C-alpha cells in the first residue's frame, strides 16, 4: 500500500506528520520524501549510512558535421530549448530542456545525441536498522522536479515493508500531481485557518480530478469544533486524526524533535491510523 | 543589407516595440530599397520560456544582418552573437527615424544582454 | 522607468510570508501587487479584491489517445519519458501529460490528439491595498511557472500604466519552476523564514537560488522567540552568504487572528506594536532594495 501525505498549503505540519507516522510504524512502513524542492524529513530522522544515487537527465548535443539545419528539432521542441543561429548552426539551451528526447527522435540525420546532466540525487538510509528513508533532492536551478520525484519513488527498497509513505510536495501543481498519482490513498494535512481551508479545498479538487480516495488530518487543532473540523463535517470528509495546538509541540519541532517526543501516546494512535487506512484501501489488515 | 526591428505596428511609421522576444511582430527593412517584410511573432510572444531564442531564430531566418531593439535578453543575445548578427540599441521611436539613424551609423552596439532571462 | 520588483519568498511554507506581504501592501505607496503563489494563492483572502479584468491561461498542449483509433501497440508508453502513459488490460491512456508532443509525433496510427490546454485564470483586481494581479491554476495542472511569469508580466504592465514605482510579489514556496519564475530578473528578494530545522535548511536552498539568479536577498526571521539560538544561526548563515538581515518578528497570535478576520495585520490591529514593527521592516526593506 502506498500512502501520500500531502497538503495544499505549505507549513501545515505535513512532514511532521509523515515522519511521526513512519516512526510509529517502522516495522511495517518506509518513508519516501518526495518534497524534492525542500526535502525535510531527514532533519528529523538522523543516523544510518547513506547511499546516494544521481538522477541524470538527457539533454541533446549537436554533431555539427551531421546537422544540415533543417529545423525539424527546433520546430518540434515545445520548450524552445533549441535554436538555429543562421550559418553558425544549431544551439542548445540545456536549462530550458525538459528531457523529453523528442529532438533526438525527429532528427533525420542523427545529428543529435544524448548528453547527461545532473537534475538531482536520491539518498537512501536505514535508521537504527529498522526505518528506511529515501530522500529525493532537486539540484538548485533545475526545472525538472517530477523527474526526481519519479526516481525517488522508483528507488529499489532497502527493506521489505508492506506500506510506503510518500511525503508529497506542497501545493497542487505538477510536482504534487506526479507524486499523488502513484499512491493508493492521499492523507491531506491541514491547519484550521482560512488559508489552510482554502488550500485544502484546492488540494481536494486536484485529488478528485485524479479519482484518488483521501482523508484529512487536522494539525494545530483546537478540538472537534475548530474551523477545519466544521468544514470537513459540512463536506462529509473523513477526519483521521487531530493533533492539538500546543506550544511544546512547536518548540519540540523547532529543536528537531518528532511528534512522538512531544507526546508519546501518539505512537499507538498512529499505528491504529495506519491499520484503518490499510483496511480502507485493501479491505484487510496489514499482514 | 536587412535590419530587423521589434514593431508595434505594421509599417515604417510605427514605433519600435519596447520588448524583443515578446514583441507582436518584427519588421525586416532592406536598407537599399527601403522595402520591408513583416514577421508575425504571435506564437513566441506567449511562450512560457525561450521566447527570445525563437524570435532571434525567426529574425535570422528572414535574412537580417542587424537587429535594433531597446532590450536584449541573454539567450537572444547569445543566438545573435553566435550567428554574427549585429545587435544595436535604440530608444523607442518611429522605425523610419531609426532607419535614418542606422544609415548615419549612430546607433550604438550592444555590449551584452541588459535584461535577465525568464525561466518557466 | 520600469518599476522595481520586490519578491517575498519563503522556501518553506507556513512562515507568514503572505500575511507579511499583505501587511507591507497596506504601507506601500504607488505599488502594484502580484500573487505569484499560483498553486495556492492566498493573498486575495486578506485583501478583498474586486475583479476588474480577467482572462484564461493556456499552458501549452495536452496529448490524449483516441480509443477508437488506438492499435494498442504501446509505442507511446515506451517513448514517454514522464511515465504519463499507462496501460490497463491493453487499453492505453494518458494522465498528467507534460506536453512534450513525442507520443503525438510518433504514434504509428496517428491516434493521439494534441489540444491546447486551459490551465488557469488570471485576474486584475482593485483591492483594499491597491491594484493586484492574481491567478488560479487548475488544480493538478502543469505550468505553474508559466502562470507565475504571466502574473508578473501583467503586474508590470499595470505598474507601468499607473506610473507605480514598485511591484510587490507574493512568491511561491519551494525552489522549483514557479519560484524561479518569480525570482528571475527581480530587483530584490525578501526571504521570510522561521527558526526550525526545516526553516534553516530551506533557507539555504532559497538563498542559493537567489544567488544563482543574481538577485540580492534579505532575510527576515519570523517567530524568532520559538528558538533564539537557531535564530542566531539563521542570521549568521544569511550574513555569511552576503545577505542583509531584517528585524526579527516574534511568535504572534495576530497573524492567525488577522487571517480569521480576512484583513491584513495593520488593518485588523491598527496602531499595534506588531503593525508598527512591520511598517519599519517595510520601509527598511524598500530603501535597502533601492540602494
């Protein structure tokens, strides 16, 4: 089973929740940090030896002796990454290239070949021998977050676990979609503020567009009558859990601690939560 | 020789457009005959990225050997430089006036791009 | 004279970036606002915009397979580098299309349509803090960077038409396409962060991005009293990277309370100490960005 933990708005506690969920279920779940623009889970899950794999993309390279400046590649490229500079021939702009490979395929003279450029890295670690964390990290200035997210999700598991948790990128755009798309169920973390609810609705619209089942976790909740709880009740959205608004949780987080450090009783609740999700997705217990 | 101008209108009395890659069209003027050709730039004006690159390519394909603009982005500038096209800087004015200045040789050469690029 | 573009960024979400941008806007004279956080636009929730002009935004093309003509050869799935083609029981379908056009070009049965995609709406509005340009991206859509570029351009056009000196941009979180689109070519960036391990980590990445695009950056630590020690480290790091440092702001309930009231902090709490502090920060940031 694959669970994506997402949030329309950033800063709602999405990573805090996914780290705690993974920690409480370390015997049966692994965690993949798909927030490749700003991966954070590793800041709370330290230790273990790391294996790092580069994520390469292929950008075109021109062999000037074969190119007859026919212009097929420049008119094909949707990203304007190629240009004909008159008699000086073909120019390539790798920073605009989305690595689709189309130009190489359309070139009738085989004048274009692939050159590898680094788009990101995937780092895999096993913490205390039991919890696997995979972190995708986008190169600064690189345009291709979805490529790195895919590589993180497809990275071969170091441990056999029934459940994989994706810490999804915030927002509702292409990065978010390319992560949630791969999951069986999406857990949306929100906070009970007008910004939080507005962005929760956007995320729900995106998820419904992908026909994915979803549920909600309310962070910094002031009880079952807060803004978010009322909102979810009105819309008939299942609320899995409420994490109370407490300054000691904020301080514990600011010192690099997890939700479980701030409130040890959270462990049991997070195990029960994963059991429920598994029942919901697969119709049976986690075996 | 042929000189290209980003243009707000469709004849030589119109003003130079303040943009390059996202100008609506280019006028390519023959300095001997004063005849001109219009290149519509509508596809590029709305491009998310690389508008300057594609506009530069279109201007070069039309046979221009010099281009006059208020601004040049880094990528368009690179394309012109590689193609050996002269890049000349001007303020917004009617294109016919700029042609006179071009003939007098008073339009300054651009030393480098003066606009940051736009990624998308 | 083109207007100065000041972009407010945060790396990490939830640091108070939008609340601060809205508050700055109440003090900024001759300014046009741009909400470039097109994935999750929130600025309009504080500034009660009245839309005066609107338009749709096409983000390129989308491929879709015509089932009737598909021979299920599978070449599209083989060629697509984005994993957007999936097969279920011999039926092929495309979702989450990147719009590269490779499958359309090479489908031997010519069974793939190539339609322009409408991915969002942009709006120009009158708000309680002046003209603002904002947008709505279709959830899950591609090209948020392109929409952010468009919002910036429309805001620049508005500023030029009104003779405004400044475009104040509420930028997106992260360091990807939309952040790049909001940052490139801007005159200055104000980066709002918080003293948490994620805040520190994300700040480093966003400052690298700003320096990559040669945009001078200034760092503001919000909620500094949550962890004074980490605040020190963040400010030292910022200075080490050649950035200037703005006044700190404390953890304050007024942020949420103003959100609840759908007003910027200085209008919900006029004359308050916090509002005064924010006004000072804005003035200092403005003169710093001009220097």
